[in-house]
């Protein structure tokens, strides 16, 4: 099982340079929050989660090959 995690904003700092999408292999279905823990992303930095084009919360368990988009809060002022 695998999911594809795409990030925006400040969250890009957690991903390898030049990568916008990280494919994560899972041994079993996990919640979005558990996936974030596995890839070492602080869930408190995530403002919105979108899975396959639909807004979801951190307790949602995405299906195999799902695309998860993590949107961080806007920064600046």
C-alpha cells in the first residue's frame, strides 16, 4: 500500500530538496495523522488536508494510491 503526499508552503522544508511529492509505503492503512508521524511532519503545521480532491481531517484513512495534499497556514504580514 502506498500514498502520495504533496506539500505546500512551509511544509516543503520537510521534504528532500526539489521534491513536491513524497511517495510513502505503508504496511497497513493509517490515518493522515499517523502518516505524518511516519514521515516526521508535525501535524500542528498542517492547516488543511485534502485527499483525492476532498477536504478531510487528520483521522481520515486514505485508500491505496491516494493523493494527500497538505496545506500549511499562510505566513507573512
